[in-house]
C-alpha cells in the first residue's frame, strides 16, 4: 500500500513539474516567436514589399530574408498577431514586385537589393540559393492562401525560372552569375544548405533539371568522437537548418545512400554543442555553457564559424544556431537557448528577439539582428510546436514530385529524450 501511495505521489510530482516546465517554455516560445515576427512585420517596406537584410539603418534588402518574411506573415496570421487580409495584401505586393519590377536573369534574382528602388547593390551576384530561399517562403504563402492570386503569382515566379541554365552545362548547380563576368567559379557540389535549391530545381514544372543531378553532389562524411554524419565543410549549423525549415525530412531517406537528413542534422547539432563544451577551458563564451557555431557577424565582421570539420571559431556564438535546431533536438536546444536568455538577456535580446551574435572573450555583442537568422529562429520553433511550415510546404505538388524522385519513405522509431518525446513535450 505504501509503495502504491509513493508511486502515485511520484507521478503527481513529476506531472506537475513537467506541466510547469511546458507552460514556462510555451510562454518563452510565444515571446521569441512574436518578437522575431515583428522584425519582418515592422521592417517591411510598404513601397515595394521588400524586407531588409539587417535591422541596422540603411540596410539593403536580402531576398532570402524576404522568403523568411513571407512565411513569417503566415505564421503571424495563425498565431493571431495580424489579420489574414493584412498579411495577404503585404505578401501579394511583394510577389508583384518580384514578378513585374525586379531585374532577373532567367528567373533568378540578385542577392541584395536597394530597399527603395529594388535595384542591385554592392555589385552582388544573381544568387541561386537565395532565389531558392525566397521561393521556398513564397511557396508556403501560396499553399496557405491556396486558390488565390497569391498562389497564381507564386506559380508564375516559379515557372519563369530556368533551372537548366543554372547548371552551366554541368551536372551540379552553379552558385551564381554576374553580368560583368558570367557564371561564378563555385558550384553546389558538396553537402550544404543547397538541398532546398535542388528540391525546387528537380521538382519544377518547367525547365526542371534531371533527377540525376541529385546524385551528382558529394556527400562527404565526417567523424567527431562517437558521431558520424554527412558534413558541411565549414561545420556551420545554418547549413543543416535552412532547407530543413521547409522540407520535412523526418521519415524520408535519400535514395542515393539511405541518409535521413533530419537525423543527420540532429547529429550535427550535438557535434556543435560538444565541440564548444570541449573548449570551455580556453574560451569564456563556452565556459558559460553557451554554444552555437554558425555563419554570423563576429568582432571582425561576418565569418563562417563552425565546428567539425571546419573548426573555425573564436568564441563567437549565435543564438539562432541554437534556436534553428530546436526542431531537431529540443531537449538540448531549448534549455541552451533559455540559458542564454536568462543569463545575459539584457545584452543579447532586443525588440526583434535575439541579436545576431556575441563573444564574451572579446566582450563583444552585435548591435543588429539579421533577417535570415531571425527567420530560422521563428520557423524552427514553429515547426517544433506545430509543424506549420512543413505542413504547407510539403503540400506543394512540385515538392511532392521531388520527394518521390529522390527519396523513399519509411518511419524512424522515435525514442524519448529527457522531457521530450517524439518532438513534443510529454505531459
């Protein structure tokens, strides 16, 4: 009898602890998501519907940030932060700008644009990956506002792109093109953030590239202690996150070598954390329990920080690197993000959520937010909570075509991890 009572007491206490923890995290998520959403909502330019690369004054537009913004507006409607007709009008204005007003090269857009005129700035390239990230966000909007002019406009933008042109007579896609010099000498030929680009190019209704191109890029594996995974050369976490914010990889496996990229990103996240932990005696940032190596602003400018195999770091970490992996490893990333917030929120949190990055070793804190990093923070948390982005993106017929050609479906047996099970809190 005593054992029974003790067991019931134990269950009661644990249930209350977990319920309390879930409630605390839900409030935390609500704040981060809404603040991150406001970056896109408040910085949206009413004239052309563009969104800046950075929160700093005078920043040009980043077309990838626009893609994150279009998805953010749909999340905002679902969360009740803005009216559906408000989001609709903003998204439609943006899409009209991209289809009718912006300069394009075979359907691809310049990476950075003047916020006032939409013209190319910084002598930047026509970017294949940034066009893909814009289009991915547009597709979510098209599916969310299905049967409307938004969906029609997205289809027009998508169908205009000549994906075959971007191959430049090769079997892997080129990173970009400039009118002064032609195609860049760099190609998407090894694992990186480019999966979303190949997905859109192979799944396209018009000018699609052959599915054989999917098997042409290299999947190099790296080992770090007990972990083995397909690695991005720099080890930057964003490369394991951006495509995954849109494509639901949880139960699909690459036909090339059977890799599940959701599980692969989980491993990459754990490697990133462990890499920092092992160096906590040399760096103040890591000693505080902070981690998150990804491409971000550092004390000496924008750098491609990363863990293994690139291993380029100086104590600079980005909260978005942690937040962007919540959809993979919530039991690891949620407490880590909360730790950053609880310990140093006065220095790293602003009205648009987390600043881009910080480095305690240099007593340095970024004075701006970046649209793409604020975007991955919002999308990852929303996917963890509701699967919203995955649901709408994966419903697109062109994406279904890509999945059917390059992946096979089978379920992964989920295992409980800490307080989390099956990617949702257990209560």
